[in-house]
């Protein structure tokens, strides 16, 4: 993908929506013939999976990738459930659609954080993969006129007991229009091939190292503007007054306005927005904000730590237990306000 071509990205976004990226697709009987006739149609069994005629399996991740690995984890679960080859797998970020891609750990909110990605998606992804697998097997069974129980899938290849074989892409047309009701049972742990494996490469390593990965800053759409915010030096301070004229004098700057976080500068591109922000002269209202320095705050924390805190519970005799212990191990971490560094002496005593 050429991230510098605006039109292609716009076409991609529009095409993805039209292809059913955000819907759990079920074709009614009236559309079955049309789907079967369309040899280029993709198989979209649910909102988390898409299989193309070239056998590429695209996993839709409702959790964003910060580098901690949810793309790879999510892809692993789905690839294992449908027995895809790892080389077939691609991952795309889900569009903004909280109704379909909400994080149940946060309520009906689409979001990523708190180490919830896999825990929140685990069963959902397994069900999605099990459904896709069942539909591929049903399509193969109908094509070959064999019992579905005789069909297996291994590394993206669908096989039966008498020697029929097909790749995923060869079955997408029929799999798309086939009528099949659940429930769809995910694999048992002893049948997992990829889940738990420790040699799978991360799906985003190559694009992130060869420069093809698209980040937010790479997005270019027609008439798109860039916003940069001038923020106060103290948390919770508000813009009391400012003169927008110097920022508006910068070529490319379109608008300057107050937001909750500070003063926003809207411009044709990042550089113009940054130059406009730098040109602003803002008077901040710092009343009620934290006036202490970081060192002063740490000093106060250390002083508080040396005083007796509130006692929530007091069970047993800790001093007596420690006095009679066979061994005692403790570790102390101290912050030095003057050097701003951590000292971590460890002491062990045995008797």
C-alpha cells in the first residue's frame, strides 16, 4: 500500500465498508444465487473474519495494536480455529462501531487497555472461527457430495477421506451463500495447533520494519486538516486569553480556537499547524492548579510514607511472627528527590 496516495486510501476505506467489513453478514435465500454466481465474492461469515478468493484470511481486530501484541494474539485464535496457514493471515483494525466491536470490560465502549484485549475477545474469537470453519466444511461437503464428518482442514487446505482437496478461496462462493445454523463448537485445547506456540512471528513486524505500516500520521484524505494543540505547563490550567492573529498569519493556518486541553490550531498540514501553535502568545489561568514541583511532591510523599497510615485490619501479631521466623527477606525502594533516581537496596537476614 502506498500511504502517500490519498485517493487510493479513500477508495480503500469506501470499498471496505461496501464489502461488509463492519457487518455480520448473512445472505438471505433470495441473494444466494447471486452470491454463487459472483466468483470474486469474499466469504464474510461474521464481523471478525473475511476470506478472499485468493485464500487470504483477514482478521478484523477490535483492539488496537500498541506494540503489546493483540493483533498477533487475535490472529492466532482465529487462525487456529479455522486451521489456516499462518502465511495466509492478515490483520486489519476494526472501524469505529461500538455496537459490533465493543469491549465488554468497559461496557458498551470500543476501546483497548487494561490488558483486556485477549480476555475480552477470547471466546468471541473462538466462536467466530468455529463458525467460519463449519461453513467451509459444509461448502466442501456439498461440493464433493460427501459426509461433512469426513472432511478435515490442515494449514489452509480442506481435504476429505477419498482425496478431494480445496483451498479456502475455492470454497468462498458457496460458503458465502450456504445456510447453516449453530451452535458452532470451538476446538478443544488438545486440538490447538497455533495457540500456545512460541515461534509465531508477530503479524505486524514486517510492515513496521519495512516502512509500509500505516500510522495515523500517514492518513491523507481530501480536504483533511491537521490539528495541533498548545497545552499549559500545569495540569488543569485554562486559556485565559490569547491573540489568534500571529497564528492565523502563518500560511496554511485556517482556524484557532479554545478547547478543554488548551488552544487548538487547525491547518493544512502538521508543519503549518505547529508553526501556528508556536506563534501563539497565551495567558494561562493557573488558579487552583498544582503549584509544587515534582521533587517537592516526592518529598511530601516520602514524609507521608514515614508516618502511621490508617489501619484497615490488624489480624494476629506480626512482630511476634517475624521474631520467630526462620528467615526474613525484605526489599526497599527509595526515591531520591535530589538525584531523581531509584535506589533499591535489598537485604536478607536468616536465623
